[in-house]
């Protein structure tokens, strides 16, 4: 009798998400970057000047999946956002976006944690 592969895949995925968070202690994000506190961004709004990049740092002990959008709904590509798709961020992972060239207000969200939103305001 063969064992369904799903019985091996699901535990493997869960271990891949949970083990790094347990093994690696979170390091604090640099002051110029946006960190994460538990299931939230460390700040709700960040202001950038046109042409700047944004660095997100997962300095929490939970996994995040970040992308352009709001309230766990990724909208990609989104006009003016130099980030496409979503990015898996394990503990101590960092992601730097491309340059923000379009003036305005944009949103980033975590697809895993409802209410985890970051407003990005781009000014001249």
C-alpha cells in the first residue's frame, strides 16, 4: 500500500515556515528601513522622496509575504509601485524595492496577516 505524497509535503512545508523562525533570533531593522513587529509593520506610514528605494526587514519571529495591495490582497502589477508579485520574508530577511519614481500614495500588504498594511507616500 502506497502512502499519499501529501502526507509528506504538508509537514515539510510547515517545518520550512516554522523552523527558521525558531532557530534565528530576530535582529533589529536599521533606522532607515521599515521593520516588522509580530504581525504588523513597525510603522503604518513611510515617506520617501522620488527616486529612493524602500527596504523592508523582517525583524519579527513570524513569516511574512509582502506585496503591493491592501488588506491581504496583492494587486500586481500596480502602476507606480516598483515591486511586483509578492515576496516571502522569513526572520531576518530583507527586501529592497526598486526606485519609487511616481509621486503619490501607495500600499503594501502582507498576504498572511490581515490588517498588516504599509502606506508609502512618495514626495518630490
